[in-house]
C-alpha cells in the first residue's frame, strides 16, 4: 500500500470540496482548482476528510495512488493558504518592477524583458531585486518562477543572474585562480 496514498487529507473549515463524476473541485479563499481523477482511483469525502483509494493492485493504479492524493492535498493547501516562490536578482543594474499584470525586468540586455503573468498568479517586488511569486496552483507557481529564472540564469563566476532565494550558486575561480597551480 502506498504510504502517501493511504493518508487522509484534512479539509480546513474555509475550503469546500466537490466531487463531480471523475473531477475533484476545491474552492477556498485563495481561488478554485480542479483535477481529473483516472478510473483506477476513487475519491471519497467524509467529515471534512478526503480519502483516496485505488481499485486494484495494478502497477498503474499503484503509481497513481500517491500522485492523486498529493495533487488533491496541494489543491487544498493552495486554495486555503497559497504557495509562493522567492527569486533574487544579482547584478549591477539588474532590477524588476510590476506593472499591472506584467513583470518588467532589466537584466543587462539591450532591451527590457517583459513577462506576462498567467491568470491566478501575482508577483510582488521588494527593493527592485527580490521577486515573490504567489498563487494557489503549486505547479503553476513553480513554472512561472522557472520561466523568470530562465531569462538570466545565475553564472558561476560572479553569481550574476536570477536565482531562487534558497539556491546556492557554486562559485568557480576565474583565470587568476588557475595560474597559482604552476
């Protein structure tokens, strides 16, 4: 039995869960999300708890059991609390600002980089070099953060670029570091 799949999901008081056929809809203060459940998996809601069960012990059902439970748990947490990713911008002259639903980035290119935020995602910029991405959908928050980071990945010599706040950049010695070995 899947260790993750057999755990029940506690539903907070401010979150509503609805089952419509093979779709699970979760609505909360941060928004509404839904996921389709495969035929091998069944979902039950009882007394503010969600349980996920599998029909048989086939390889497909076993692999989907824990996945489905985790997706539903992430939807419950996202609609009640929300998810966030923090990005840091390192480099002279590198900065960011939010204008409406778009993020404007100055990253040392000859042109400013404009990134349109998808629906359900918000961004906040503190002191022009720290970006916070917030949203209810964990996968979408992570994808938006990865897309923004991809505009200028951190380089290993000076560490310039966009990095996750908790990311550690392994630094390399430049040309001067090699000369000392001879």
